[in-house]
C-alpha cells in the first residue's frame, strides 16, 4: 500500500525529477508533486512524494529528514490528510443577509 510523504523546506530551484531521484534511494517512488502558487506559478517550497510501501516511506523519512539538499535541510514526514473544506464560496460564515444593500446612504 502506498504512503504519502510531506517534503518541506525545498529549494525553489528543485524540480520534481530531482526529488524523484533523491527519494528513489529509499525505494520505489509512485508520484512526486511540488506545490506551486496558483497565481504566479512559482514553487511554494514544499511538495509531496508517494512511496510504493509504508516501509519504503519510513526508510525515506529516516534517510532524508534533515538532509542537506540544494543548500537547504529537508523536512520529510508522513503527510497528514487535508482538512475538509466547506462546499460553498462563503465558507462557514453563513448566508449573506440584507441583499445588495450595504446600509450606506448617499
């Protein structure tokens, strides 16, 4: 069963192929994804690597957490599930009241 790892403190010059090569030292890499800013497209300094087994993921954490990679010490840990987000665009603030009026008068 695959295991997903969080990889933090990434160099902004690191590529997904760089991470794949690094993590292959610990075992079979299923997927690699570096997270980018949705507006600028620039890397945000973290990503996720999915290893083929939990044993390989554990080995990767032991081998690579704190390791210097492209002038930065990596943070490698088991990824936590993403928190549930509300379905509506207003989040959990509830519905708008008062229609289009803001209460201001001319």
